[in-house]
């Protein structure tokens, strides 16, 4: 368990193949109950602004309406894969601390968290 009482570390991803296999077994973001989230952060970083790696950082948020859930799930998957798979250039890759997918009543939110640059 990590420092926030309602968050649990389910798995530590070391290998890309393991991550790809995991995606086939978890519930798609669009099918989570309202208010639920997936959090993928680098090891040792907690998804809160008080964490020293996130303090004074920021986040990029993409808001998707629920009208097209298949498209929203695809965007979530591609963004998550790009962040975890290292598709970004080195400077940006080092700045990213995590990614969060959240389901709300009428929308899905994808947030890429970054440290202070």
C-alpha cells in the first residue's frame, strides 16, 4: 500500500510485454463506475501534489465526452501506451511523473502529470 489510504499498488510494471498483457485483463476506462480512476505513476511517486516529485509541477488534461466511448477508450489506451512505452523524447519523458484516467458522469479525463521543469 502506498501513502494514500484509498490507493493500492497492484503491480509494478517492468516489462512492456507484461503491461500489454495486463491491459487485456483490466476493465476499460469507460466501463469504470463514475468517480473511479486508474493511476499509473513512476515507482516511488504518489499521485498527489505533495509528493516531492510532483510539487510545483503540472498536468495536461484531455477531457473527452462520453458520446463515443470506443474512441475515448482508444485515446486513453494510446496515451497510456505512449507514456509508459517511452514514446516521448528524453526531456519530456523525464518530466512525466504519471498518468491518470478518470471517469465522470458525462466525460472521461486523461491527465499527464509532470514535475517542475
